[in-house]
């Protein structure tokens, strides 16, 4: 089990630690609902240093990224980031990721912790153009500082105007006394804020300064459990649950990051899918009655016939009701359609809704 550079800090704060993607990670501190509310109303800090970072450099860097990712990275200018995915050869997804254009011919790819080795091997296998790839995952830490008060709380730590960094844009600058830190207006919570990339040797200084700067803004450390409820309220996909090696980006509602203005891995088959439609789609639903939908619960029709499974589900702290995502046949995907979630012996009625669940 790997530790992050902050594992001892989390333990000292009384975090409940769990194994996650091969790392010893804080799942919660004071409780999921309280931590969730902190991020929605104030500012919270996640240690997500388990995530992977690959640097792709050189004159062929863009060509490799265009080949392996579904989105069009040629649209990225320096200082912009892009959500994308790595399609496999069979219609599924190797991983979802964020692509950052750091310099003219330098890109940073941020991938899921559980897929670091898999993604590295996949991208390397496609690198016929000999772009330079480096795996920086073991050397870098990542803090997600999220919430509506993040800009105000963190402004004292940098000479840059944080309010001027637009969503999915980033700068490389000074932060908490450290130079050359990536300050990125990204995050997976839907409540605004930043993600801070730094070296492992720098992250404790940054963590301490962040909490000092945020103490008058209600800042708190947040665990992975609240990260999951926050992202689910936004309808953001979680790799391993809502997307995987057998789900296509078109089925998963990720057509918006699947650009057919270029050739990429399996693009012909995915283009055909987009044009002809798919047999099933990922939908969002809210329970009409009390209950909590869970991962892998059956989705059934009004006659009790199984039509799909729940890929992600929870009791949404911001909404006070059960919500979830799941794949169902296309005929059931229209907003307002009724489905049923099999919770033990009860088929609990649910309604298909438009994302996001949480409107802020």
C-alpha cells in the first residue's frame, strides 16, 4: 500500500484511512454529509495525490495525444485544459483524463490512480511517432481546493489574480511560498475552486499554508467519500463504475468529448455509433420514494423485468433524496420516464432526470 506525502498529516487529523487504488487514503474526517456541505457552502481540501501524471513532450507530442484521446487537443492553447478519454480498440474506454497544454510542445495528462500502469502501457503502445513520455506520478502531489469561497480564501497565497483564471484554464506561478506550481481552475465537485500540482517535497508547506489562509473561511479537510457524493450530484462519471473497458463514450453521454474532426483510436466505429444510435445509454434518475440506490442494484421495468444496473448511487446530501446513474435500453432514456430500482425486496419507483442533479 502506497502512502501520499500527506498520509501522516491525515492520520494526525483523525481521518479514517482506507485502501484505495493501491494507496492509503483518507475516506472521511468528521463525516460525509458535513464534509459535503463544507464544499458546497465554504471551502474544503482534498488530497488527491494518488492521481497519475504523464508528461508528453516534443514535436510529436500533439500527434500522439490526438491519436489516443477522443477530444480534439489541437484546440488547446497554452494555459488551457481539456476533459477527454482514451478509447480502446473494442468500443470501450481505457480511462478518462484531463489534458493540459503547458508549453508549445509540452502536455500534462492527469489520469486515474487505479489506471496509472494500464494507461502508461496503452499510450506507450500507441507511441509509434516516438514522442517523449515521462511518468511523473510518484514525484507529484495534487490538492483539490474546492468550494465557493476558494478564490477569496486562497488569494493571499499567490501574486496572481485567482478570479481571472477561467474554468478549465490554469497558470504556472507562485503559491504558498513555492514557485512553479500549477494552479488549475478544475475539480470534480461542481462548486468551483482549484487544483494545485506540486512536488511531493513541497506539498506539506502548501497544505499548512492553505489551512492557515482559509481558517476564517470555514476551511476543512475532505475525504474521498464526500468527493464521491459531490461528483455524483453533478452527474460526473467515475471510472470503474459509470465508464469502463466495455462502455463506449457515446453510450456514456460523453459525445461532447468525442470529436470526429480527426482520426483517433476506434473513431470509425464510434462515429457509426453516434450516427446510428446505441442500444443502451447512461441515464440519471431520482427516487420517487425513500431509499438509497447502490452500485450494482438492478434496474427493472414496471413488470419487474431487469433492464439494467445502477452504476453509481447515493443519498444526495444537497437534495435529501436518492439519486443514481445507470445503463438502460434507449427506450427508457427520455426525461420523465419511469423505472424502478430493486432495493432488497422492493422495486422503488424512480424518474429519469436531466443532469446535473445539483443546480447550485
